[in-house]
């Protein structure tokens, strides 16, 4: 039986996992749970199954691979990274991956806090993007001449960082105009075998990033050029 990745019908915390699965060529069921119509946006579709899947900690995303049943997006990424050899091979690679893993996750969570803030407005978005520039400087210096986070080798952290940067680009397509290292990095990850094909396929849903409860990057919001 093919593995199953369960998540909302959004990019959210599962898209990095989808990239990894695409890169490794794993055939899997991409089970997407929908929201009901607004303004309630019912979660009944997911709640009907939540406690019937045998998960230790029922939540989304989840990944079922035979007898292995996981929740927590980072646990799933690391499990798949170990299974498919997309993990650091040296202490130095491990150091680099450990740091960027958390930096990327922090970027995603800051995006979540911004987009779900009840007081969200264009001014808050502008401030967020201005503050991101310093983080982008640090990331650019860290990557330097390294093609990927760990160096020459692709690891699970690359898919996480790629998606974190994609979410910020969705807030402003020009946010990386002064960061050519990050621009090239994004192009490099997008061109990876399997990822490139996935991004051009009907299976890839570029929108929305977040749920209908978000104040930006949700299904009800317009995409920026």
C-alpha cells in the first residue's frame, strides 16, 4: 500500500514534505482535507477521521508508511530524510542543517503570526518585509558558495528553507531583489529532479499557503505579482 500524507488542502506545513517525496520519486496518496464554506469554514472532514487513524498524537500533517504512523511536520521530514539518504553525513553538515532547519522553521512561523494576526494590514506586512532583510543577509552569508544547506548534498532542510522563502516571496515578489545568493538557491532547489516536474504538474497547488482563517495568503486573498 502506498504511503499516505494527510493535511489540509493548502501548502502550509506539508509542502516541504511534498517536495521531498517528489524528489525521491515516492508514489504516495496526497490526502487533502477541505474546509467547509465560510464564514465558519468547518473542519468536519478532518475531525471525522482524526481519532480513527491510529496516530499517537492525532494532528495534521500526518504520514502513514506501513506500520509507521507519524505526526509533526519536522518528524515526518526527518523520517523521510533518513529513509532516503537526505540527511547530513558529517558533523559539519549536521551543524549547518541543524541551524538552518530552525531558521527556516522560524521564518515560516513568523509568516504564520503575520498572516493570522487579527490586526494584520499592509503597514504590518511592510514592516515584516523590512525586518526580513537582515535575516536574508544572514542566510546569504551562511549559504555563500554552498549550493545547498549542507554543502554539495541535498538534505531535507533544503525543502524546508525553499518553502519558507517561497512564503515570503508570496508577500512580495521583489523581497529578494538584493539577495542574489538566495535567488539562485531558490532556482537551484526548484530545478532538482522530481521537484521541477512536481512544480509543473497539476499535483502542485501553488495557492493558498494558509487556511481561510488567515488574513493573507489564504484562498480568499488575491495573489501578488
